[in-house]
C-alpha cells in the first residue's frame, strides 16, 4: 500500500485524484483528502468525515497514514515540551516544542543517531543507526498537531538529532511539505536547516528557490581547535565552510556552543567575529547544557556576556540563546536514554529562544 505521507502535497493530490477517477468517484474526492494529510491532519481515513464512507473504506484498502507512537513527554515550567516518539522499527526520536509569545518553534530530528561524533554532543557519542524517512521527519510536526489540544508550529528548526544535510534526499521533500500551502504552510524564512558544514548539502539547499534559512555549527574559530571538537572538519575544513556560507544568498547564522576554557577566550571571540564578517553571519552563542556536557564545563554566564560584547564591538550581530527546559531531560538524548535504556538515543539540542546580549 502507498504511504501518502512520503509524498509532496502536489504528488499526493495527483495520485489521489487519479485513484478516485479510476474507482468510479469524482476527481475532487481525491483533492478532499489532501487537507487531512497535513493542513488539518487526522489520524486515520475513517476520521475524514467530509468524505463518503465507501470512499474512506476504499482509501484504507489502498493507502496508509503511518503514525509515530508517542512514548512519553515532559513539560518544563517555562513551557518547553519534549516528546519521545517510537518509529515502526522500534527506534525512537525526540522532538522539542518551544513557545515564545505568539511563536511555537519545533526542533525536529532528521536521523536516528548521528555519525559525526562531535566531542561535546552526547548524540554523536551514541552512534548512527539510520536516516529517517520523509514521513518520520514531517510526522513529528504532524503528530503534535494531532494532540488534544493540538500543538502547531510557526517555526521549524532542523536542530534535533542527526545531520540533516546528510539525509538530503528526505529532508528536501520534508522542506516542501513544511512550506507548501497544501502541506503545513510554514513560511520558508521560518524554517532553518542546521549543519556542521556538509558542503554538498549547503549547495543543494542554496539551489532551492525558497528562502530557507541556514545555520552553521561552527563551535571553534580555527581549524586546529575545530578539528579536536568536530572530526568532520577533516573532510570539510573551516575555510571551505565559510566560503560556502559567503556564497549562500540568504542570511546565515553561526551556532557556537560555549565550552569553558576551550573556545571562550578573547582571541576566540576575535577570530569568530572575523569569520562572521566574511559571510555577514549572525552569531548565536549557546550555553552548554549541563545534562549533555560530555565532560566539558559550561562557560559561566558572565563570561558568555563578555564574549558577546567583544564580538559586538567588532561589528557583528550576536545573541545569547536562553536555555529552556532546564528542569526536564532537555539535553541531547536524555529523555531517550532515561526511558528506553537501549540503542542509540535520538538527541535534540536544548532550546531555540534567542536573547540579545
């Protein structure tokens, strides 16, 4: 049976219209199904009550709408909610929903585990299992919309478990589903893809006509230091990543986790500011979450503020990300490890709200 949730909205509508006609129904009946896939999602064909019962039964015999099983969720006193979903093969992924006034940002995962082994990331230390399929990535957004009451995203960040640009084949289709008015209808400028600097993926993202945002996980301003923290730097050196960012014709953000005594000195601020000027990047300083520190020490808040001020005096826009969900298992993979105690956990970085320093 065909999985409709792996298709782009236009493709799903074409298939459904042709299916309706082939089975003696008007083509518009196929179009009536499409809003129930993403825009106004339902859990099953039986719930599409604006369609004739016979047509719903016919759909159920030929198509599937796979669900992600909600294993558990946690809610923080600051409103942040973390969800653990189990997929059909038993692997689990984490999704985080972060409210901020009239915005609701979802941090979604694109892989089960991660192969990149960044030194400060618990998810990377747990290894890589597999890429997620289209319906498993977009399904994180869909499942939260199916909750009672529903939780609907205004912003999406691919900053959960995995390197999204190493799963470009699926992520590209998910971007379409997220942005398409017949999908989730989220504006391209409200969708950010985060990468360690996977150059083929950056080039592929740049070829999209939509104004999707790019976030680069820099975390060290020199090759020598970055090599010790991020093995991917061997394949894609910092200079090449910065060059790709400079050619990206949309706004670029640098993600920079503050590691006490490692990458938080004055010279690091100066070097980071120089890199940011080269590609007109905005700098996001991220306090290290103590729950997923991997042996590193968080830079003290006052030192982060000083680091930010130094960058700003060098002419670069900078912000300090506010940690959210500190009272729940909000660091990479914590919830997965606590609840399942097996396999490679699916991690999400802790927060998405930005405060200007």
